[in-house]
C-alpha cells in the first residue's frame, strides 16, 4: 500500500505525453503539471477523480485471484469509473455479471 502517491484519473481529451491512456478516453497521471492543468480546465463532458494512495498485487497474484473466483471481471466501462451514484454501482454491475445469473440458476 502506497499512501503517499497522488493520481489523477480524467475522462475527456488526451492530457498529453505525461498521462497514460487506460481505455477509451480515460487517462491516468501522477504528474503534478498534468494535475494542475486538468484541475483548472475540466468542462463539459470531461470528468476527473483524484486518488491518494493505492494498493497493488504481486506478479501473478491478481490472475490467481480471478481464477479462484474472487473477482468478477466485466468489460471496461467509463460509466463505472465516473458513476453518479456510488451507493448503487455494485448492485448494478453485479446484476450484469454472469456470477449473479449462475447463483440464480442453482
């Protein structure tokens, strides 16, 4: 766990070479100049989140957890990243997953 790192996740136009495309028009950066530029210029359909800290996995750990059924993997979706009602997102995406369907069939 790294609690001393700040990340910016932005949806919209490409913020430049100091940001990395995650998928579609979602970009991530830990660069201070990108954060300063984006924080003052988000408009229209653009959205941003700022995160402090992260937790990661060791080599192969996430693959092992997915194979063990500990994670439900769905296609990347910008709506999920910038969901307007975080209290409802888990149920909505669980309803879309095959896990719930499997449980209901049993």
